């Protein structure tokens, strides 16, 4: 579906909180492309970051391999570094 993710939690769930389309699923790529982290409040950025800050570091070896493969597949749609950069500034 072309979703972007802010990161992964300790359960291996990739976190998405971008706006959802008003009518049609084909609106998702445009919504995600235009999404900016600064549209979120400082509190929301910190809430998201606190849930994701481990970013897979606590995964076992098998989970780390799966996560690394997912990162390759997602490429620039995995936006944890953007999230972390903003959280550090807050």
C-alpha cells in the first residue's frame, strides 16, 4: 500500500500514524508523500519516539534478521531517523 513507518516497537510491530484517506485507498501515496513530522505536536513526537526508541535493538538474532530485511524492503519509507532527529531537538 505504500505506507511509511516511524519505527518498530519491541513486539516487532511497525508503527504508522499518518492521516488516513478520506475516501479512497489510492490517496495513501499522496498523503504519505506530503506528510511532515512537524505536523505533529512535540508531545505526539515524544510519545511515538518513546514507544519506538529501541528500534529493534532488543530483538533476538532471528528477529534482527527479519527486521533488517524489512528495512531493505521499506527503504526511505522507514522514517525512524527523521523521528529520532526531531525527538532529540525537543
